[in-house]
């Protein structure tokens, strides 16, 4: 059986996603959630620019359609983080995490029935 790198990437994603609410709740103690989300986004952007530069993928061109959907994904992600950190700051982390993860079920219900990949 051929190794499937995406499975390892998914496990890494799950592990690092586990750390987000823990570090987030600790960091939000005396900070506004919008400020925290903004700082987090800037740190992520700087880190990811570094990753892209080191890996050399910055030479790949983006077409207009790809850029549009990446931008829409970025806006959706920003709104998700904004509301997530508001919820983490004001609520119980276990409850927030469970509610946030309903996005998996929603994606399964709304997206997967018509999504095809080769």
C-alpha cells in the first residue's frame, strides 16, 4: 500500500488544532478577543510567509479564480477565528470546541454530497 502523505498532514493538523483553544484561553485572560485574533493572524502570516520562502513555492503563479477562492477562504477563516476567540474568551473551552467542531458535520452534510475530486 502506497503511503498517503495527506493522512499524516491531517494528523498534524488535528494535533496543532488541539493546541489552539488551550493557548488561546490562556492568552485571552486580559486581552480583547479581537486584538488577540489580529495578533494571531499577523503571527500566522509572518510564519507562513517564512515557510513559503524557505520551501520555494512562492514562484508558483496564482490565476484569478484561484486567488478569488483563496481570498474567500481567508475571509471565512478570519470570521471563524474572530467568533471562535470571542467564544473562547467568554465561555467554557470544552463547550466552544464541541460547537466549533460541528463545522465538520456541516461540511459533510452540505459539501461532500456534490464535491468530486480525482
